[in-house]
């Protein structure tokens, strides 16, 4: 049996680890030593499951999309993370991390956010738990993402602008790390995807793995078999994809497909297709694959969907890519937008543009009629309406 999970040193093959400034060592070490013990406690599991059920609205439905299935000639199921409270899968992780933070005795939460989705999910759980919340966000992103900034403020979070560099996500991440170094005792840093130094990728994967745990049960009920032929998800940092793949990794007959954003085209110079364009290196504290120049400068990624606009992928994805367990595909803006419109017209579901990247891959595959396909619908498209309207000239 292959081992696809992190080893005791924090690596997935060559990838992972904790490449952090010396000053951050105590924070990461506390987390590394305690996270497994805490999240495996019965009282933790009970509180986590209760909140996922009554607050988030889980289990999220596994919906057989009939008209989409007819179009592609297979049995296509959508895992409806879009129906979660706050509209995406990100809340699964923030609930898990805030419960962990409480048990570590923290009273203050920090996070970084790009499009604001992770910031909103973090501000939400801070309101829920009565914790102080500071969200770092690039000054340019604050302008571009006004509705999410408003949501965070309404929840009581402080949104602090990052004014250095390109004034976007990576600058916000730097500010958040600086804050954490200066507040090692009372503060927990909630990272929003399966990225960052060990143990974050493994910890976030465990919280998101509820997606595939539920899917197995739901498939058994609906098809008589726990495993699908294909599981698809989009990849920014990779948390909804790892959540969707987690409990299928060892079922080698399940084909795992991860859709990255090719933006205006893989070779256009405006994309976020990390697995095609990326090289091995260190990003946000772990060894992974990232888009970089020959002299190691991180390349600014581009995608029409803000959530996929990330220059790397989490270390577990880098590993799954390298050993070939998961296939990584590239989807352009145009392909994703068309797939988003198609789902809306066939099923009455407006997907997040991120999720539409996974849907667009269906168009490129050929199926047998009895094939069972699960697509992770990571989020809803309400936040993207302006983008859709402009794109299609509605
Ligand atoms: C943030 C986001 C993503 C990308 O993040 P992952 O960590 O790759 O899952 C995908 N879909 C939606 C709806 C998002 O909000």
C-alpha cells in the first residue's frame, strides 16, 4: 500500500517541511506537538461534528445532476459545498482551527486573505467564538473585494491593509507572519488552505477530509458502492481538492483529477497553472512546486477566479503530482466561464468560478454511461455575479 500522507518529519516525499524564520519556531513547534492529540480528543471531535452539523449545515448533499449527466453520458454527482454556511468549503477548516486555538488557550486570531473568502470564513468563526480577529489583506485587494471587506467588518474583525510590495496576498501573508512572531503566546494564525509550514497542510487536510468521508457514505447509499470512477476538484492552494480526494487516495481505481487555472492560457504569461509551469522551491514555509523565474522570484499568478490566483500548490499536491497519483489539468478563464454558465442553465445552480474550473474538465473527458463521477462544487457563485455579468454582457 502506498503512503500518501505526511511522515513524522512533516514531509510528503520531497515536499513539505517547515521553512520558517527562527523567530516563528516556538509558534509552529507548539502546534506541531499538540495538534494531533487535540483533534483526536473525543470532546474535540464532538464539538467539531456538532458545529459542522448545526452551524455549517453538514452533511452537504451529494446531488445527482441529471441534465448534466445526460449531457456528458455518465452519472455526475455534485458535492454541494456551495450550500455550506458562508457559501464554500473554507468554513470546515476555520471551524476546526478555532476549536484548536481555544484548546491551546489562544484568545486572538489572525489570518491573511486574498479575495476575502478565507477572511470571511475566519471572521465568522471568531464572531461565533467571541475571539478577537485581525485579517491582513493587500491594499489593492481591499479595493477589489469591497463586499467581503464589509462582511468581515460587520462580523467585528479588523481588516489591516498590507501596503508593501504588490499590495496583494503575498504581502498580506508577510504581515500576518510578522504579527505572529510578535504575538507568540496569545495568538493563533489560521491559514486557509493546505499550504504553509508543517503541520498546517496535514491539519487543514484533516479538517477538509469531511468532504470525502461524507461522499463515501452518500455514494454507498445512492449507487451501492463507496467509491466513484472519477473525483474532480479545482485547485488554488488545494484544500477542497485534498478534502475531496482524502478518503479515496488508497483506492487506486478512483481517478483523481485536479483542475488548475490556466487563466488566459498556459503559455500566455497570465495564468496560475502551477503544475505545468512550476518548479520545485520553497513557498510560504514549505517545499513545493511554485511558479518562479530562473532566479527564484515568485511569478505573480493570474486567474479570473480570485480563489485560484495562487503561485503554488500545497506540498501534498506537489507529491501527488510527482508520483502521478493525481492528474493535474489546466482550464482557461473562457472554459471555466462557459462551464459555469452551462451548470446554471442545466441545473439552476450558479457555481463559484473556482468550482467551474473543475466542471469544465468534464467537457474534455469521455465516459462510459455507467461511470460514476463526483465533482466538488467548492462554492456558490453569488460573489461572482458581477464577473459573470460582465463576461457574458448580460
Ligand atoms: C478559496 C476557494 C478555492 C480555492 O482554495 P483551495 O484551497 O484550493 O480549495 C476554491 N473554491 C472556492 C469556492 C474558494 O472560495
